[in-house]
């Protein structure tokens, strides 16, 4: 069973999960890692991590 992502009702941010949007610079280049362009949340963080550009 896949883990569910819960969101806070007031801000909509993920609870104890990290969500990220990634961009691939060169599709045929499998050795090049994708670049994170937006992130929201962080698992096991002592303080909430705001959503925003990476």
C-alpha cells in the first residue's frame, strides 16, 4: 500500500513529506540529474519549511 500524503487544512502544505517539482535540462542525457525548481515541506524537520522556489 502506498503512503498517503496529508496536508494541513490552513496552508495546504504537506505533513512530514517533501514534495518537489523537478526540471530535466537534457532529456537524452541520463547521467545529468534533474534540477529542483520548487519544493514544499520536509520530512522530520523541527520547524515547518515554507513552500517556494528551490
